[in-house]
C-alpha cells in the first residue's frame, strides 16, 4: 500500500477555498466560548464580505475562544465545491464524516494493528462513498450516527491491540484532576473529562484520547508522542509550552508560543 506524503491533506481545513461555512451554518450560544448568540444559518456579525473574519487575530480576547478550537476537517472546502446550495443541511454531516475519515486514516497507519487493518481500510472506503452520496443526494440519504457506531467499534479494536494493558479511564470524570507527572502511558482516556486537569510532565505516550475533553488542561512538559486519535481542536483547547511533545499529525497552537515547541519526529515513536 503506497502512502502519500501527507495522507491528511484533504482533511485539513483550507479556509481560502471555503465560503466561510463554519461562520454561517452552525449555531452557537453566548457562553465562555462565544460572546454572542448566533442562530443556525445566519452569518456571524464578525464575518466580512470577502468571507474573512474581521476579528480573527483577536478571537480569544474578544470572547470567541470557541472559534479558535473549531475544525471542519476539510469539509468546508468540500461542500463549497460540490454542494454550496445545500450547505445548511450537508455541511454538518460532511464535517462528521470527515472527522471519521481523519481517525480512520490515522488508524490505517498505526503500528501493531495489522490484524484489523483490512477492516479499517474497508470502513475508510465506505466513509468516502458516503461523502460522495451526501454530495450527490443530500443529507437525508446518510445515517451518520449508525456509521459512527461502526467506525467506533473498529477504532476501539485498534486501540485495544495497540495499547495492550494500559490503564482504563474511559469516560472518567477527571475535571481539575491533579495528574502532574502521572504515568498514563498507553492509557485509555476515551471520552474522559479532563477539563482544567493538571497534566504537567505527564506521560501520555500511546494513550487513546479520542473524544477526551482537554479544555484548559495543562499539558506543559507532557509527552503525547504517539497519542492515539489526538486532533488539533483538543490541542488548541489546552495549554502547553516548549517542552510539550506532540505527534506529527497536529501542530503546536499559536497561543502556546512558537519557540522551542517539540514535535515528535514519528507520530508513533515510543
């Protein structure tokens, strides 16, 4: 199987090729993440005529932190290209399918999961067919919830094989937990609530963090080398520093500061 230099290229947001769908289609409510209420289908008042954000450089200080951690996984430019007139219905489901494609693309490349790789490849192909059907026939033809359950079963199988006997904290309430220096290597943190948790210098190598809520978590000095299913929005919502080690599939956020940020040379190096 020949792999491209960047297998995630089509799943990375290209805002220059999108009609600002993330600023128009979703709804959001006034909260710590958003300074205002915005109904679905209405353009954000900060959106300019050329589809650029008028406060992009100041989103965090202007009360729009939620915008800084949003990732469409490339669904925006896809819907803009193939179904612009049906964006309100198609975009949310396309975004969900693209997120699943991201996880499956990663799972296809994880060492140690060869026994289930054929299932991963087949599901990835099925997911791509669903995106094509969605673009052609509309949202009503795709049951994304049922498909997500199928994908999750296979991703869990990948995680179990790769992590071995790592500790299980699936869905755990670890809000504000004091986990500085904790050994969480190969742990399952699937869906764990880690809001505001102290994970400084924690060993998270090979941990499964799919769906983990890392908002405000302190990852300074933490090692996430080879962390399974870590996505950019999770990293963007957390705190880190120059000592934080990340897989190559994600980048250090601008608000962490650029100098000295460490990115593992291999996403799966241990």
